[in-house]
């Protein structure tokens, strides 16, 4: 429902106190408040410098992002087999040629690259690749991180940290990281749905667990979580789950989730993030780009929220068809916080649809977006798109409020934007000054 100009003129007739806004003024103020409010990026795959090569940045990483690889294979005769034999630089060259030279970069992901190059005043036309390489190679990382987050309007990012990742583990076992703009999350995919392949890793670290997660296994998993909570100081625990995920069922994942993970979350005061709806490796030849989406049975979320009222759940669902249900469940359970337009949903047309619906049903009691950035500079275009999409949605909401008979002030808009992109998450995690 769009606010019409007729009722906006009401405000013109009577002189408004200085802090109250006319219908015309609302858009400019909304855009300004969105631009001035530093966001907390609650889910990324970025790493602070302490993690060395795990942290991806620069033009070759931007071009070989799995979103672009998926698009590359649609616009090139190169087979995945041939592509994976190429070096990172050769892959980037191939993607640049196919998506930025031989075709117009009008998809959300290709436009993103153009926006990043433009943010650094680098050429965005077909000849721009070499100059971009020279520019990024010359950037001192710490300063570059600070600058990129500043351009993106992001005060801090939340990482995705896997305690069983052989590249990450040594960093945490040797003191971890304390970068003020990078926060940790305890990601539990390998322990929950990856148990059959990974329980031995826990056993080799001295935790008395077994394949069936029987005997002392649950208590030992809790001991493992306590050790890593101490080591990582995570803001929440997290897992991604397929479209076939259900709770409760007789799977080991269901058992560990209900008997170990959620009790430990309660003990440490941590929310549990569930990202539901991926269909893993529908086309394995594409590797990271090979995952798909499926509609999930969200009664699993209903059962979890009802069965564990003391637990806080941060939930994002991948299927467009699950969005309305998630909103309705959030109206039933205040321990459920919907967040983000995840992965294949992170396209302006779909973000707009989901965000309008959430605002109509939940007001400002949800977290509209996360970037899911895998390469540092991606935060620049992903948050630019989010602000661009949010502005007309918020403007319309306030204009409707005005036409329904209530004045709107800049202070209220600042409070609401702060809640959507900061305090909802801060209150959920206890993060301060993030
Ligand atoms: O599970 C996840 O956290 C997903 O976001 C990733 O696995 C996925 O590959 C991705 O990058 C989505 O944007
Ligand atoms: Zn992710």
C-alpha cells in the first residue's frame, strides 16, 4: 500500500514543530538516517587478519565468488572440470571476460563488482581489471579493512568460525583474535549434521564421544562447547540446515541439538542461529556454487521455540516460500528473531518483498539483513543495496503512519533504524559498542 500525495499535503497546511516531518521531508530524512547509522553485519564469512589467508579480499577473490562462478558457467563454454584446473588469476580473467566484457554486468552480483570498483574510483569498463589488481595489491590490510567497513557503513562484522576447521583451529588454540571489528560465532555444522564424519575429531581431542553419540557423548559435547565458548567468546552458536531438517526426529543431529547445544546456549546465554533450507551440492561439479534451495517444514522451528522457551533462536530461511510462515511464527514466539534475506534471496526485488511483509507483520522487531560476505569488499555493495532497498520501504511506512494520523520525527526514525540494524542484535547477544 503506497501513501498518496493527497494526505501528505495535510502537513503543509499546519506549521509542524521543528522535529516533526512533513510527508515530503520523510524520504530525505530516512535516507540520511540509513546513511548515518553504522550497521552490525550479523553473519559473514569474513575473517580478521589473525586468520591470515582465510580472510579473502581483492579483485581476484571478488571475481571468483561462487555467486559469479554460478553465473559464469551460464555464459561460457568452459566446463567446471576445465575451470577448476585454472589458477585463481586465470579463473578471475575468465569470469571478467565472460561477465564484464562479453556481456553487461547487470546481475546483482556482477553489478556489485562494478560498485566496488567505483567506490575506489577505479575504472569499471572492460579495461579495468589490471588497474584494479595493482590497486588492491598495494593496500595495507589493516587500513584497507578499516576503510572498507567505513565505506560500507558497517561498524563491525560477525564471522563464521568452525572449531573443527583445520585451518582455523590453530589460531584459536594459540590465543585467538581480538580485532574490535570482528566478532566470533561458534558454527556447529560438522558437529550437528556432520557428526558421522567428524565425531572422531572430538575423540582425538580427548572428548569421550562415539559414533552413535551415546553414553557420555552428550556430556562430552557440552564440555567441548564449554571449552570453545571460553576460547572464542562467540556472540551466538549457529548451524545451516537442509530443507529436509526436522525437529524432533531420531537423528543424531536432533539429539545433540536438543540435549547438548541448546542447554549449553542457555548456560552461556547465547542465541542459537538456524539457517534452514539449503539443498547441498545439487550440482557438485560447481563446488561452493553447487548448492541449491528447498522449501523446509518450519514446524521444526515451531517445535523448537515451544519446547525450548528459555532459548533464543536467530532464524533465517532460504526458501522464498517459507518467509510468510517464519513471520507468523515470530508473532507466536518472542524467542524467535527472524533475520536476513539469505543467499539466493539477497536480490533487491526479493529483499523488498520480504522486508515489506516483515515490517507489516513485525514492525521493527526483526533484523532485515546480513551480508553473508565471503570477500571483504563485498560489504560495500551488499549494504549499499540494502540501504537503497530499505529507504523507500521505510519512507512508505512512515508516510502511511502520517496519513493514518500520527506525526513522525527524525528521532523516531533514528530509533527504529538503530533497532533494525543494531539493537535487536545487541539485545539478543549482549554485544556492546559493536
Ligand atoms: O551456510 C552458510 O552460511 C551459507 O551462507 C554459505 O554456505 C553459502 O555458501 C553462502 O556463501 C551464501 O551466501
Ligand atoms: Zn553464510
